[in-house]
């Protein structure tokens, strides 16, 4: 496929070179308007970011007010500013799960790097310098910087950069009950197997050499909104505690209210992580901001040692970004928006299961709160995957866009499980009427792609389609 003419002319290096990006000229509520005049329902809030929609006057005013006070404060100096302190207070005033301090950075990838460096510094400060190994999960994604890619089990995103990727990271299986549980295996048996695998990996490395286990509380784009099997994180927490390993939870995508509670781990029956990454919904996309939250133990380690955070960035705790995020978080609390996440999440689940769940090629509908995915299988009965080159779910994303619906698709070859999926994660302010419109547009897109796929791949697809339809 040739390089698009517009992309070739543009001085912006666009991420996709083969097609011309459509220009967004304005946004309101959960929709945005293209230069063509088409209004698009944003059913994924970008990559699960714009949780208050695309226009929020209170946030705009907070940004303007802050710029009227001071535009920049260097976090590496002896100075701070009110909004950074107030945002940290807003997030941590009740010490959720024992988390008591925050580091504010720009992107989620930066947050992951900061968390890894924080864990490394902590063990150096307390004299356990041999703890240099990290354990993560296959088919995970924690960001696109080199540090974040090192702990990401995303095969295609790691491929170009393997010479740069750290060699002190190993991987265990994800908690992916839909595809990985054996026939007849109970949830409890599956959790026990994963628990033993994690412990065995710690023992293989030498438990005194392991710094942290890194995991997404609810898997994001690589597996598609996969909630953990009940008991999984309690088992993980137990193994980490037994060997003095830190638990680092990545809630950049799934956290800050997306699953119906402010932190996704609150639904897992654990006391909380030692370190947590947050982002995306933290500032709702108005100004880039992500963060790292840490508990008292980590703080005490640094306070009892060098008394200096070794990690830092020029734009860390940027006042304008903190002002925007503070306004976002105050609106969420004041307007009880997480109640809407829970209520509309139930509505979204019901609509997806009723309208989408029975369609041909639909294997699984899963998620929590307003964070849902549909996984497609060539044959759901045998859990036979689509060939990656058939591009099934990305075609649904393309057709949805043509119909005025913005959703997320899969991210290529992420690991041993070939996962075809779409993610529906609308803004927290979504209404029941909007959810019904989203699901109907998605249903229409899926049916159009099914018809197109059957014509394209002929008898092979017809046989699979017929076999599935017989079960309906």
C-alpha cells in the first residue's frame, strides 16, 4: 500500500502512513465533529482518556486561571505550587490501600519508567541491591518508552527495539480465563496454577533478586478488558509478600474510576499495591498527565536513606496539567460521576450481551464499569482464532468509523494468543440513549464485516458461519 499523499506532504510524522487522517474540528459531550461535518460518537474516549467528554468549561477555566498565576514550576528546584499539592491531597487524602505519596509525570509510559526506577531505588536505599529482576506478564502493555517496553509482553511493539530492551525482566502467563483455562478446570484451580507459576519464577530467579511483579489490574488493549479471575490478585499479593517482592499495579488505562471504583484493585479484596501507575482518566486528556502512587514503606525507604528522589523530568508536576486534573477529579467527586459509571456500565453490559453476544464470530463479551471488550473468534465453539492477516476486528473499527462510531481495535500480534477484539469505553458522562446508539452502530458494523468476510473468504468462512448459526 503506498504512502498517502497528504501524509507525504505533511510536516507531521503521522503514526499511520498509508491513509489520510481525518481532521477533528470540534467536540462536545461524547461526540466530536470532523472537517467533513460528520459527527462521530466517541465510544472509546480516544484510547480511554476523555472521560468527561470533549468540552468541559470548568476544566478550561481552571487551566486559564492557573496560567494567570504561573505557567511553570520546576519540580527539581526548591519550589512547589498549590495545584500540585492540592491534586495529591485530592487523590490520597484517605490513603487508599496505604498509598500516601504521588509523583506526577506526563504520559503513562513515563509513569511506568518512574515506577520501575522507584522500585529499584527503594531496594538500593534499604541495602538490598541484589534485587534487580522484574517479573511481568505475557501479552501485557505498560507503555512505549524503552523501560516500559521492557516490562511489556507485547511481541510486535517490542520487535524493533529488542537490542535496547532490558534483560532483567521475565514473563509469566496472563490471567486470561476465557482462553487459557483448561477444559473442566475451575477458577480456583486456575488461580492456584498461576500462583504456583509466579512463585516458581521467583524461585528460579532467586527470590532475593526479585524487585517487583508488574501487572495490569484489568488487562487493556493487548487482551481486551480482561478482569482477573476471582482470587487471582489475592494469590499474587500473598506470593509477593512471602518473598518481599513489591507489587506494582498498572492502572493507567483501567483505573481512576473506569471499572466503577476509583481504583480497579479495590474490587480484588487486597490491601492495595506497593506502587501504582495512573493516567489517562486522571486528567481526562485536557492536558497530558499521569502519575505514580506509592505507599509509606517505599517513602520510608527513601526518607531513611538518601532523602532524594533520583528520578525526575523537566515537566514533572506541571502546574497547568495538575490544575486540569484537579478540576477533573473535583467534578467527578462533586457530581458523583462514578455512580453513573456503575449504572451505565450495567446498561452497557446488558446491551452488549443482548445485541452483540449472540452474533456469529463473537466469542466473549467482558469488562467492568465502562471498560468493555468484544472478542471475536473464527469458531467460538472450538476457540479457533482468526488468522491475524485477515484483519477482522480492525475492519470492524474501520466500518464503525464510516458509520460515525469511534472504537478501539486490537494492536497486532501481541503474543501466543491471537486476539481479535474491539474495546468500548465511553466517557463517564455517557447516557443510556447514547449507549443504545453505540451498541446499535457497533452491531451494524459487525454484521457488515461478517457479510464482507464471508464473501471474501468463501466456503471456509461460510462453513464456520453456518456452524455457529446452527447453535443460535
